[in-house]
């Protein structure tokens, strides 16, 4: 079994479907099936079986998947380490990033970083913050950028604290909100965290603090940009992160506060391992973010 077989097992395990796994690996499904058969012959065990149109792994197959993931990780670490031994800052930098930060902030940060270190190869995975934390825990990424407070026992730096705000096409007052149509920003639940996202809970708690009547929700929308388009067309107000408002937007905006005057703030953190700083690409990126983009470090 070689590194191609390791990637093959990982892809099938992640996708639970031979067609999707083959597409992910850019090979034909017959070639994929043949390689699985060869692995089964090599080890003398059944590796996968079908249940309700889904691929499942035998206990022996589960063990081989764990072995494959471990070997892929070790190979990636070895490659990263060898490249970091050069006097030049070069090699891979794998970043996991929450979707909204990736949309509004990350492109310019990466562009500026690559001006300083053009030989760095950057790979970005975006998704829910809970998914980014999982990627970091599994060592699939070197650095995670997440919004909200997640349990992380190693290094972290605070990048931003941004308020949540009301956006509207026309000027409105806070006390009018229960009578006005709302475009409700309702992010889809993460597959790793099926409960309501943190931003939804924060907005709901703020509403209960300010009003006894429920909001007049006319739409539930899972993307900030869709909310903004609805508001731009005068269909109602919405509550979104302040960082999602750009210079091109023409909104009336009010930052939210609880009745005691406390602002509704969302923290965005950079998370990483101390051991990862041995890689020059990670050390330079962390230093770059800490010195040029962080409010403070913890």
C-alpha cells in the first residue's frame, strides 16, 4: 500500500460514495474499485461494503483508514519540515478560515503576505468555525481563523472585535423593530455542530433583552450577501456583522447594544499550535497577523 492508496482510502471514508471519491481523486470509478480490490488482496481482508447505497468500512477497513490518515499526515509534516530548513521562507501554509472572514477580510491579508513571501504556497479551507477548529485539531491546517469563543488550549490571538448591527435602506429606530419586516440571517447548521450557530443565539438573546414581542420575520436567509441584497431592495431590515458592510454598501446602520449599554461584539481569533512555529511559513504568517492585524494577543 502506497501514498496513493492512503489518499484513496481517506477519500472514500470522507465521501462514503465511490463516485464522489473517484471525482475527488480525478480517477475513474473502475480504477478506484480495482485499487480497493488490490488492497483487500494484499491484506487478506474485506475493507468496504455497501449499506443503503452508502459505503461503509469493516473494522479492518476502519483500522486501515486510521493508518492511512496517520501516514498522510506524517508525510505532509516531513515535507513541510524539509522545506522550512531552507534559508528562504518557502513551503506550504494551510489555513482554515470561517466563511465570512474568508469572504470579507482574508483575500487582502493573503495578498499582502504573498508580497512579502512570494515562495509560500497557501492552501485555504473555509467553513463554519466549528469545522475549522476540527481541522486544526486533526492537524489538517496549520492556522485556524474562527469567529466566536471555542475551546482551544494552545496559542491564540485576537484579530478583531466587531459589533453586530442593524442595516436598513432607510433610517429606522430601535423601538420600531417589532413592527418592521425582518430579513432574518439564519446560517445553516454545521454538520459538526447541529445546534443553532453562535450568532443566532446572540441575536435572539439581544432581542429578548430589548423586546417582549417577537420579530416580524418575513424571510430566513443563510447568506449575509443575500440579506444585504434583500435590504438593498427595500424589503426589510436585517442584523448582520459590521464587518460584512463594505464601502460600496449604502445602508443605514445601527450597532446593537443590550439595555445596560453593553455592545454585541463578535470576536475573531487566530488559533495555532506552538509547535507549528518551527515551520518558517507558519512563524512568519503568525508574526505578520500579530503585528499588523491583531488588536491584542493572548
